């Protein structure tokens, strides 16, 4: 009979790892951070973000970004924490940097699209969601975000302007529904 680990045991192990990581102090001085410590900082920052401790996550991830400015994942995770903290301008800045370091960083495009959406920059958000759905045709969340933007724009005063802009950027306000319904029947 295969041995399984209970959820409480897994939680206990993960908590122990985080406690150990937190006590080591490796995320304090960017100049002394080595690649192994970078991974620990990224894990700790992501864990703090998940625990809704966004400012602590941003501090730790900032250390990682300072020590390794060419690490796309560090910028992405800090951008995600900035977004969760409600700081869209800083989120967009970090996500732009992550994308400039890795042009194929799909998650960064998706999260940047959300940050643009939260900032009411719908044209830029649609561009990012369009990039995601072009590279991953079954990314249902990107289609749903596009749908939300289209519905928002339908209710806006600029009904005449938006369809023309969307078509000029290659966005089809009805094409998502066909693809999404096809995806739903397959999964």
C-alpha cells in the first residue's frame, strides 16, 4: 500500500522550511547573495505573497532583484506582489522588466494584462491577453479577462470608438466566445 503524506504533515514540513529560511538571514544583503540564496529568496517571497504579506514579500523580492537584476522570475514575482498590494504602476514596471528579460514569459504577460486592466488601460491589457491567447489558445483565464474588458467597454460611453480600435489591433470581440466554448467542451 503506497504511503501518503497528510495535508497537515505537508503543511508542517513547509512551515519548517519557511521558518528555517526565515532564520538564515540570507535575504538581507544583496551584495552577499549567491544563486542558491536567490532561489530561497524567491520561494520565501512567493510564500509571503501567498500568505497576503505583500510588503514583506516585496522587501525580500527587492533584495533578489537588487542582487540579480537580470533575473526575470525575481521581477515577475515582485511585480505580482506589487499587483496584489494594489500598486499597479510598480507592478507594470517590474513585469515590463521581466518580459524584456524573457520575451516568452507568458505568466508575465498575463499578470501585466491584469495590472493594465486594474489601471483602466484596456488597450494595453487587451494586447497582453491577445498575446497570451495567441501563444496558448486554451488559456481560458485570458479569454475571460478579454470578455470582461469587452463588457466594460460595451457599457462605456465610447461604444463607437472601441470596436474600431479593437479591430485595428487584431482583437475580435466575438471570437473569444467560440474558442472558449470549444475549450469548455474539451475539458
